C-alpha cells in the first residue's frame, strides 16, 4: 500500500446498538446496527470509494467484508462536512468487534486510507 497515505484529516465516529427484535440468542444470532459519521477536515472534497471491514465475534471467528462505497453510495464529502449512514451485522456471539478502513479519493484522484479504529459490539450486560 505504498501509494496510500493514512488518515489524512478524516475522523470517523461510531455509535452501535444491539437489535433484540432481530436477534435470536437461542440460535446464536445477535444482530447489531452501527451508525458511522465520516467527517472531512481537509480543504478539499473527498470521495469515499470503498470499504474494508474485519468483523470478529467472541469466538475469534473473523469475517472480512470489502466493497465499493457504503450503503450503495460513494459519497463526496465537502470540506468540514460529514456523511452519516447506518448499517448492520450479525454475530454468532453476544460480543464482538469491528475495524477496518475506507479508501478515499481527492478531486485530483489521489487515493488514501482512512482507518476505522476497532469498536465493540455487545449485547447489553454482556460486558460486566
């Protein structure tokens, strides 16, 4: 990944929720939603072109997810503006984590990686 720079004035905030109505603990199905806000602190617009996730459940089973954009979009984020979206994942355990990165592109087609720090997915009261 030599041509990539890291971070580049992008902040990523995450809010997670456990979805009990869609989950079935007896069947080892724990459904979580996550809302992500990507904020561009650069003097120029940036476009979110792809994503890569590593999703790890409590049994250390890792699922890798890659694809174009997010929720069917490749949003352009203007300077000092944010883009938010909500998505979800299903785990076989009541606790897990996610981390990854977005590939971003500037108007002059330079690409860089915006890392997504690890965050925890947990059924309420699963972590004491």
